[in-house]
C-alpha cells in the first residue's frame, strides 16, 4: 500500500502555514494618521514619516543615515551611482542571487563581473574576489543570501587594499548582525528591500543606510530628482541629475509598524531555525549550511537546505522537493539560478556590451541545479510543531525511499 502523498497516500500536513505579510492595529493606526493628514507623497524629501522611519531603521542597524527609495533595486542603483562609479566600471557580484543585483549595475552602464559562491554559505566567495579584480574594478556588491552573511571581514580587507567600494545587498538580512554590527553598516552602504515577500514589507520600497554623510547627501539627491533635502530653494532647484525614487508616506507608515515587530520576529525565527538544525542533523541526505559564529544576530529571508542526491539513490532534487510539497510542505527548489544565465543578459539594448556566454561558476551551478531547497521565512513564524511537520515529512520520505525512487 502506498504511503507517500506523491503516490496517493495521506500527507503529513493539511493545515495552513503562518501567513505573510503580518499586520495588526499598528499599521492601521499609522495609515489612518497619514490619510487624515492629507500629506501623502514623498515631497519634501524626506517627508515626515519617511524621515522618521529612515532614522529609526538606520539606527537599528547601527548606521547614522537612512535614505528611503522605491525598491531594493533602486536602492542599489542609487548607492552605486552615489559611490562615484562611471560607465564601464566593473562591479563584482555573486553568481547566485536575484538578477536585480546585477541589473542595478548594468542598467547604468557599469559592468557586472560574476564571482562564484562559497560552498559553505552560497554567498560570494571572498577567496575568489581578488582573482577577479582588474584595473577597472570599482566596487564589490556582496549579497547576504537566505540566512547567511558574506564574509564581511575578508571583503573589507580586500576593499581597503584595492580601494574599492563595498555596497551590501541586504534584501534578505533585515535585523541581522555581524560581530555585533548591523547588516548594511559594514560596508560603505547597505541596501534593503521592502517588497511583499521580504522580512519587512510595505508592498514595495527600499532603503539605503550608511555612516558616510557625504554619501548620504548624494543618495538623497539622486532619490529626490537631483534636489537636496528639505523645502528650501536649493532643495527645490536641484543640484544634479537624479531620479524620482521617493517613498510615500503611506509606505513609511506601514514600515514604522513593521520595524516595531521586527525584533520579536527575528527572535522567533531564530529559535525555530535552531530547532530545525537539530532535527535536520539527524536525517541522512539533507543538511543546513554551516553557521558562522561571526554572525551574532541570526536573521534571513529563508533557510536553505542542501540536498545530497547520492544519499537518496539518485532521486533528483526536484522530485524530492515535489514529494515534500505533496506532503503539505511549503518550499521552493532552484529558488535562484546563476545570474549570468538569465535571459536578461541576452538583451541587446543594455547600455554597454556584455557577453557572459563563457562564464562558469561551478559551485553556484551545482547549488542551483542539484542541491538548493529554499524554505521561506514565514514558516519559521509559527511553532516548533510546524518545524516538526517539515522534518517528519523528510523522515517519511527517507523511510519510504524505495517508493520515492520508483
């Protein structure tokens, strides 16, 4: 008699997982306050709630300045431009990330150079950064992927030696810390996303944080159509070519409430992830990525499992993931693929000519094609019983491996 849900058996779980996004009366009260004020937009920049949120979010991560934007992607665009990059300058980018990390550089005429990922973290491999540096390299753009952070100690050393900018992509790392310093405060600037699925959300939006006052001023101007901050004549007339990437007061109202909730969510996720790691360590053929002790506050957009096809009698990662899904689990396989293989880079209307047809990053390709299983962050906002359902489902597949392999 069949036991696996994949083949008609009863699934481990039928109830819903924790919902995302989460909200309560705090968001409603803040939105009502904006609605009744009649002051809804992003100008003067920053507006009241946008300014309050930017200051609080930056301080929470140990930075002096925060500049809100329309998205995580535009945050990266602005930070790279404000760092002084010019057409043709090279930006070192991890091969395994969302393509917008590289797009933010390419759309401005900067050239993304793809670096393979560390096999232990699947973040940019610091050991391979120096061999990709050329006279045209101007910046390193490390991505803190999932629930792991890039090696910011080594990246900082390399950047100082070669006089490079470091712009952290923190779209996955709200509330995380490295050696007690908040994500985004370790490089020249850090960029966060508030898109619907992220650890904090107002639907869309982003922020740049930095400890560099001059960089912050340039970022403010680029976000605000080239104007300075405030409502005086200089702010109104503008000082440089920029974009209108201002965030609205409605978005900022939601984010202020989301920031209040972030610490308790970080703590809850961390406790449930620790429970997951204990359970997974007892199951053959799957593992979590090693935890770096320098990451002193654990956070993350998702937890990544490493699948070992050899331990599952050649059953592919995709079949394994589909079997887990049929057991009622919430997960993704191949959440990211190597960026250089994206159709985006076959377009002929990019500001500069790029050719990635000969690029190969074997660690990223193996992770994406055979090993990666992505567990979304919201499933860790429930109870240990939820995590046990996930682990019990994997154990069930293990105990019925003959049926799975048929």
